[in-house]
C-alpha cells in the first residue's frame, strides 16, 4: 500500500527521533501496496515508536499501523475517498478524516478497532489541547468531544468575503488562531489573522501586508507565532506577533 509513503515515513522517522537536522540518517525505507492509485497522506507516532498511517487505497479510506521497523501490524479500509489527516486524541485513541464533505471521520484505537464512524463532517482536523477536536472548512468551525458529539459551531464566512484559509492552530488557552488571505482587499492588506476563543467566540481580527505566500502556522509561545511559506521561488520561515 501507499507508493508515496516511503519518503514520508523515512523523513518523519528521522524528525521524530532526532532534533539534529544536520545529522539525519535513513534508518529504513519501505513501500506498501501494489497499485498506482494508492497514496499515504498523514502519519502520527504511536507510544511504541511505531506509526499510524492514513491515506487512500483503491479509492477507499485506508488506515494502517506499523512498527518502528516498518512491519505492518494491521490495516483497515472503510468507505470514503481517502483520509488526509490523523491526530491523537486526549484519550489516546486516533481520529482520522478526509477533506471532501462526504468523506468519513472515524475514531480508531491502537488495535485497529473503530469506536465510531460519522459521514458528512470531514474537514481540516486539529486535536484539542484539552479534549476532543476541531474541524474547519473555510471559516466554518466545529468543536467536538472525544465521542464525536458536537459542542459548538460558528460560521465566520458571512463576515469575510473571498477568504482563503491557509492554516489554523490551537493556542495555549485552547483558543484558535486562523491564518489566511482575502482576495477582495488591496494587496497592501491582503493577509489576515483571526483569533477565536475556546468557546468559538470572536476575539480579534487583524490584516497586514506581506508578499509571502503563507502555508503553515505554529504557535511558539503566548505572543508569537511561527509561519512557513514561500516568496517567489524561495522558502520562508518567520515569526510575527499575534496579540492585536
């Protein structure tokens, strides 16, 4: 399974086991599956230093668990176009989701047992810092508990026109920071940061100018965020203050 997972596993294994980026060595490499329509999209580490990998197999949602040496322990498939995300929940189980609205979102344990499967709730997945998880699609944000029950839902899209959400992250207080850009504004103010409380309520909105195309955001401390993106043909890494 998963023709493209070889590179992803090799690279992530190095990153998860070593912080010295200038001393990387490949521990092992493997390929899985035998189809040119099999793909791996996301991976997390398990307590035994193995991995849970999710992706697409024969146009279905695919999950597998492998050891730290790459040996397959189990595989699972369910209806769906594929899984693009996997996170670890606070109860030490795993949540998988796809990107298309009709794709499944499912909770699975370390032994491959599905606790529940819901359809029509997929999106961009983030684990909550306390319990449960967030799902976003554009500026529609939903918070669920570990049992998959909806706790709250807010839609900020009517407040902002022509918005492209690039990434979002949970903050130390379990609020949410959303980063993106607006196509309906002058280029001098085309980027934005939206902060939302842990209950989904509006905190602040800030626009600023940047020629950089942002792609990922990470919370570094209680006042700064790290941003990854590109400018022209060059990669970009920077920090900005998000207190506004």
